[in-house]
C-alpha cells in the first residue's frame, strides 16, 4: 500500500472475514444436508456451528489471512449459538456493540486494534529520548493516554502529544489530562494525515499490518536525527538501531534513527 493510500473497504480483513463466514455457512448447509442424507443424522445447532466455524477457519488459512483470524472465525459461530441460548435482552447487545464501536472505531480498516502498553515500556521510551534539548514527541494511536501523561511528568521540559482515532479512548485521555492537569495534549484524528516533520520522536504501538506504511511515511517526512520508536512490532527488512526489552522475556522496543 503506497503512502497516503487507503485500503478499499471491501479489502479490509474484517469485511473479508464476514464474506468468509457467509461462504462457510453455505458450505456448512450443504455438508449438513449431505450428512443427513447419507447417515440419517441431522446436526443440532451447536455441532453445526462448530462445522461452520471449522470451514470458515479453513478458508481463512487458505486465503493466508493473519494468524489470529482462524481462531476468531472458528469460535465465532459456536459463541453466537451459546450466547443466543442465554436469551439476553436485545438492548444489551446494542449497548455492547456501541461500546465496542466507540472503543475500536475504524480498526476494521486500519488494522490497528486497541493495544495498551505499560509503565515499563514508557520508562524505556524515556530512556531513549535525547536529554540535551526540549523535544516534541507524539504517540500515534495513543489509546487511553497513559504514555503521554506519564512522559509529560518525567520529561517536563518536552511536549508530548497523543493522537487517537477511536472516540472513546480519546475522550478518556482528555478527561485524564484535565483531572491531572497534565501538560500532555490529545487530538482525535488519523495519524496518517500528520506531517511527521514536526516531531523529534514518534512512538508507535500499532500492529504488524501498519508497519510498512509507517516506515514509508517516516522515511519520507521525518528530519535527520529524529527517532522512530515501535513497541513489539518490527519493520520487516529494516534493521533497528536499538532493541530494548522493557520487561524480561517481554516484547521489544525498537528504535530507528532517521
């Protein structure tokens, strides 16, 4: 995907997963009829749901989707059957849907889900930042704002900003900043529309699917001497200048000097 280009909605993994579930349902219906004709056994709802899920997971593997989609697709139909058997009120499903929509927002398109980090990671980020001058640092995909709030306290000389697309995490960040009177700032928006030239360091905790485009944007826009930091997810075929492990046997923090 070229820099600044958006993936068409129909090619988004979540949309593909929906199509796979529909195709697997059709196959499961044919398979269920075949079992009934050959063996005289009609599949009940739960075994049929597991058949549906197994077919969906198999299609996902054949299409070489990301590894996490196979278990999601396998367990989704049985989970739907089990939840339906509880006879929960429809309003509860609507409330859950709205909450997840506000939390994850356009994850289906961006492929960047909500990933919280932690203080050990933030301390590692602080250790890598230059200390000889004030900095302007942005956390792209800032979630609930923990990194920005913490780093604003430990590096009071510098300016830390978080950008988050999902409304609920952004709102929580704003409230936390107001309550703690933090110098950190939060904006709601898409980091792909930022000009990376404005920042001395960029911290990212995204997903493997976003790393290639992030690197292309960083190479095109970041100034010489600036720093790109990524927690857990590395950029393929690009050797980092620094690799740190904030927690023993935990994910790495990678750094590239532009």
